[in-house]
C-alpha cells in the first residue's frame, strides 16, 4: 500500500495539479480573449476571426485538463447522501469500489477518444467555419483528460479499498502517515 500511496503523492497528484493549473491559465486566457472580442465588436463592428473555433477548443481543454485535479481534491461532482452516514472503514471501501467502476468506464471512454483522435490526425479532419480548424487537438485533449481522470480514480480506488484516504495519505482513522514512510 505504501507504494500506491507514494505513486499517488509523488506522481498522480502533482501531474493533476499541473494540468489543473494549465486549465486555470487557459480559462483566464479565454476570458481575456472573450473580453477582447467584445471590445473589437463594440469598436469596429467585427470580431476576432475564428473566435468560435478557438473558444470551442479551449473550452474542451479547460474541462478535460481540470477533471483530474477536481477529483484528486475531492471537488468533482459526487452524491454522498448514503456514504456520509457510513462508518469510515466501510465508507472508504464502498467509495473505492465505486471509483474502480468509474475508472473502468473512463478507460473505455479514454480509449475510444484516443482512437477517434488518432483517426482525426491520420485523415486530417477539420471543421469548416470562418477558419478551417483541425479537430484532432480537441479530441486529443479529451482523451488525455479522460485518461488522467481514469488513472486518478483507479489509484484512489485502490487506496480507499485498502482503508486509506487518498488525499494527503491519511488513513481511515485520520492518523497522519509519518513524512519518511512514503
């Protein structure tokens, strides 16, 4: 279990954090770009060429790159009406099983998204609009985000089935793990 906790703390959480930061930066950049779009439309009557296509891609990137961070910080969507009423050991194991089931679904979803992204790259797929915009970047970021979320849920599920809290390396009885153990 210590190896899984170490992988969680030293690998998956930092990777999720970095991609979450990228997502936040992209969100700020999109807000700035949309502000510029409004200013240009108000002052010149015309907007930024390809703004729809750009914002569409950036929104996919923002959402999918932020999923792993949201789950690792326990702020991803969850309904805890039942599990909040359970004792810690049973609750952790039940949540772990649910996370493993979600991970299986996400592995399937991520592999399908990856195949679609690969097909998109190979065929040179693009959308026609104001710009001929390639489709593969959005598909690729969706596959990466789904894959990271699957990995987060898989490792969290394993940790929780073992009776430990996934965040911060805390056990079910909330005792801290000594710094040198992991």
